[in-house]
């Protein structure tokens, strides 16, 4: 999506109007579109997963409305603390 927005090459006709609108916004504002790894924005990652699985629209206006899985990453972001993603080898972990 980042490449499509930045380069303007979209082969999906239904998305063309949206992409063109985003490109116009970019031209008239000081906006830079870049990829952000999910580790850098765990709150958004958690909320996207929730939205995909629930098929419901939700709007969170305060910290207290957030679900438990998003509160921890939100606090880390708020306090400008890094989020560390760990990976383990199942063959060693479950010995």
C-alpha cells in the first residue's frame, strides 16, 4: 500500500479514486507515507487484528475503553519505551 500511494501505480480500478485522493492530500500537506513494522506500533496491530476478527466497528475515545491486549502496548508508547519482540525455537523451548 505504501508503494502504491507513493508511486501511484494501482491496477485495481475501485481503489484508484482512493489512491488519487491520498496523493492529492500528500501534495498539499507535509505528509510522508512510510512502512511501519508492527513492533513499532503494537497498539494499531492489536486493534487491526481485533477488527478483522470481530467484523464490528468500534471507536475508542479513552484509555479505559481499550481492551486489555492494547493497554500494555499503549502504556509503552505513551512512556516512549521500546517494545521487544521475542522469538523462541519450539524444539528447544519444549524439551
